[in-house]
């Protein structure tokens, strides 16, 4: 039944509400999906850090009453719906499991303000006698007797489940803090005085035998490594090497939100469960949460995890998130979600010697164009704990490994400075960082390092807090200007006069600030775009004597040509013909991200521009070129300098397919907001312009339909798809367990087989599947599989 709210012990009550899945509702029929429904009222966290005041208790009671009414409305309108996770802190709403066909009806239920699609997240690790706590100076903050080594701090690890029995989390000398342990039903046996929370967040219908346990002995490994970096015990014996976590005396909370086994990828998790884990971590009183996970950015307005991260920060919990590991593949504009959350401390990775890791994703965020990452920490070949099945100790690389360095650092700072806000902790780390270098001696752009490698000795005495901690002026036309204002406050010993300068690292633009700044006070920052396109990066630098504080900035000078070209309107899905012959030839490249999607191809031939308007949010939209040499891109704002993120690229970006990373003439949108979008059909260098045919679709969430139509002299199947259309390259088949090469023609699949009885397995995807990155769950939702036994005559 639904948990009611006692007004005393508010935090415990909130936790109960957060985690109570009432399990009511009629039995599900047909394909189901899980979504988050939010109501109109702001989440409790939006009112700040104190969650225990009488006013907040009253507000929480009103939220709960409104949710109860909305739940009754949902059940009355949709009897098959089941209510799961409840949200009060990081969102105002609840999770609903219902037949996918009823989503439109759900959005119309009285009280429902918004329906958030469920998306999938993997961990962000890239598998690779090294630790980073001394590189960032963590040991300098521990104190002579380790009195400030994270004592009393609680770090929540939202990941794939950590092994609490690992020797690096030895609980000798630890005692449960008041109100702990906090566990889900049946998980109390996994808690220890070191790992004081054990919770699991499993999507509906998941049948994997370890999905509901807080540690998966077959698949969990990532969280154990991450947790060891953040808060492994002092002087852990890693096969003869003594290592320590950044905050060795801190407690750990295990929030296993990645629970679904995915071959080749470990454990995945869905946004609904990740948001539920964030909600629980806030309710449980975590000081810091670590999310070493991520996916490509979609419109942040449709990303419930981003909303939950920002709400957690408002509630006083420090969210630390991996930037991603995509730089080698996608270049600048590759920071993903939820690292794009403004309230997050987003972390890039370096080597232990202060060079940027080649895999570490770079800003700006491709869709929202934010200045990210915020800071850098060691993340290359880091030694930490692993489950015994993985060798007990080992080296891993990734921004996943950099992130817990910062999570541990935030815990140390919060212990030493309990009155600092989340933003002040972020500023202390970002403004005091050390330069990160390339393979030579040059400092890398701010879009790779943020404020630099964190330096805890300096961050412990930042002198000045700055808000915002980093600046994005977005995209500016040549000669255009922009301005923002930095707010400077005294962090202790920083009051008075500072000199101010603006240092441009590179790019066609200038930045100016007054020569002097006063703390507390404000500092206006003005930028002017140069005459040529390019990215402009650098720092606003505050100096007083030997003290230097830096604020990273970014903007781009753009001169988009697409806005000067005629546009053909697409008014409805269907198949269209066009021609690039005779079209203008103004565009040669596209961004963000900046990495060319087709092996360095440029587009020096003519292009044609189409546009379409979405009146409301949809699951997806896209185009595929069926014939001709034209290559599509989907862009925002009629600008070739603002692709619609990864999905706007003409390539297969579905990581669960063998074709991942290959050029495909398919471009689109996933989870777009309402608005107008442009599709550009361009001519690659070396190709002749001419006629082309393309298919346009909106909201394709169904896989193709497969059925056997003939068994005379072989096996023939029909493959149809009313949305994006069947992708012939996706068709695979086995006959009696042996792979065969299917023949495809005009919606028919032919398999060669001798007379007799045969077991066949045939799979086929549609073109939308090429756009389904980790943002779209479950895995391969637009792929159909037919298993049948047939008799060939």
C-alpha cells in the first residue's frame, strides 16, 4: 500500500515514500513501458538545502496529496497502469508502468503535467601501482591524525552495485551513524558500518537472477572500482602496494541502479531507476553522489536524470558526474548526459602526470552548448578495488575513474567547511585547478579541462567564490558581442581588491574585463566575436599577489550559411524525391560534435535544405536516403554549426550493433522538444549531385513485422515497417542454428534451405535503430526477431 507521511522524522518518511512501489493495478497486457509522470508543483529540493523544516513538511504533505489524486486519476483512466517509484525531492511525480499504446492517454490524465520517456544508461568506464589521491593533494587535507579524512561524510555510488565485502571497505573502526543502515527489504545483510546503504533499483519485468540484489557476482565490477577511488580505506594492501581512497574515512552508500545485463556492456540502467536512486540518496542524507555513467546528450528539457541531478544540487547534495569517453570518436561537443546538468560537477580525465587523457570527452555540450567539463582529475590507469572474480585489484581507465577522485574531494571539503554550499564547493574546485597539458607542453582548451586538475590544498583555501563557475556565451555571429556578470564573494581571506584579466587561449575573438575587481562584488565580462568562424576558449583570471584564480570560458564564432538558403517543408511522414543538382553549395562541414562522421568526408557539392515542425514532443524523428548520393544531417536553428547532437550525424550510433560508427545515410532526433528542425541533404566531395529519394518519419517506436509467407522451394518472409522502414543491412538469419546469407528484395527475405523441417531465427531492424543510442531503452527496441519451425516443400 502507499506509505503515508508522519510529520516527525521527515527524512525517514521521505525515504519510505521514495522507495515504496505499491504494486497495485491490473495485470499488464501487451508490450509495456515505464515512464516518469511529473505534476506541476516544484520538487521539494527546489527550495534549498533544509529538508526538515515544518514548512517543508507541510509542503511535502501537499505534494503527497496531489500525487495521490493524480494516481487515482491514472488508475481510473488506465486500469492496467502500475505505480512504482515515488518522487518528492528531486521531482514531483511517480513512475508508471503501462502498455506502450496508452502513453498518449496517460499524458491527458488530469493532474499530469509531463511524461518523461525512459532512457538507458551504461557505465562510463573504458577498461585499461597508480592512484590519484596524492596527485590532487587529498592527503594534505586529512590532518595529522586523519581527523578530516572524510569523517562522517557519506558518498553515494549510483552505479552497478559495489562489493561491500571487499577488503578495501573493511569496516573495522567504523560505526553506523545514527539512522543507519538504510536498506531495501532483504538487503540488510549486505550493509556494513562502512557501506551503510544497500538499495537496488530494478526496472519492471527484469528477470535476471541477480537484478534485485545490491551486488551482481556475475556482472558487477565498475562500482567497486569507483567506490575504492572515492573512499577506499586508508593504506589498503593492493597486492603489496599501499593505496588509499581520496576520503578514506567516509561512509559509502550503494545505490545499484544499473541492473540489466547487456552482452558486451556489463550492466545497464534506465533513467527512471537512476532518478529513483538520486531521490533515495538525497532522502538518505548522502553528502555527495557519484555517477560514473552517461549517454549522449538529448534535449535537457526531456531528460529526467538531468532534472534530478539539478534538484539534488539544490537540496545540498554534491552531484559529481563523468564527462564521458568519446573524444577519440566524436571530438569537441562530446560531453554527455547527465554531465550536461548545470548543477553537476562534470569531470574530465587526465594522466597522473597532468596530460589530458585522449578518450576524455570535450565540450561544449552538443545540444545545450554549455561550458563543460568543469574540472579534471586523474582517470588513466588508476589502481583500485575490483571484485575477487576480477582479480581483487586492478587498473581501469575512464572519466569513470576521474569522477570519484572529485567525489572524494568534495566530501573532504564539505567535512572541513560544513557551511559551504554545493556551488561554493564547485567553485573552490574549479577556480583553483592546475593546467592540463597536451602530449607536449601546451595547455589544452578549457573545453577539455574545465578549470584544470583539481588541487585540494588550494581548493581548501579558495579565498574567492565565483558564480557561475564557468562561462558559455554560446554561438555568436562575426562581430557580435555578448556579456555576462560574475558574482564574487569572500571565501575567507579574499575580501578586497584583485586584479582581473582575460586570457584567450585560442580562437577568433576577444574578451575584456575591468582591470580591477572587488570582493565581494561583481565582475562584468564582455566578449566580441572575430571575423572568422572558430571556437574561442580561455580564462578570466583573478590575481592578488601570488594567488591566482581562473574562470574558464567558451564561445564559438559562427557564420551559418543554411539560414540563407531556401527550405522545403515536410508536412507529413512519407517518401519524397529531391535533387541536389542546381542547389547552392555553401556548407562544407557540420558540428557539434566536431568529428567528421564519414571518415573525414567534406561536403563541397551542392545541398538541399528541408524543414519540419514538431508541434509537441515525440519519441524520435528522422530521414533515410533510399537512393542517390545525398547525405543527410539534422541541425538546430538552420545552422550547420549546431547539429542535433549525435543523432544528427549520418552514421550508425547504436552501440549495441556491429555497425556502430559506420557511415549510414540516416540522420534524426531522439527525444526532441517541440520546434522546427532542418534536414540538409548534402553532396560529399567526389560525388556527383543529382536526384535522391528519402523517407521521413516521426515517432517510430515499433520494430518491423516479420512473417513467413512461403515455404515452396525455400523460405520466404515478408518484412514491413510503417515508420522508418526496414533496413536491409540489418537482416540476419540462421537455419538450424547455422548462419545463412539472406536475400532481400522489395520487402521480401528469402532463405535457401533444402526440403524438410527447419528451425529458423530471423532478425530485422528499421532505420530508426541506427539512431537508438543508450538514450533509448530497452536495448534494440526497433529490432524484431522471428523464431519459427517451418517445413520446406
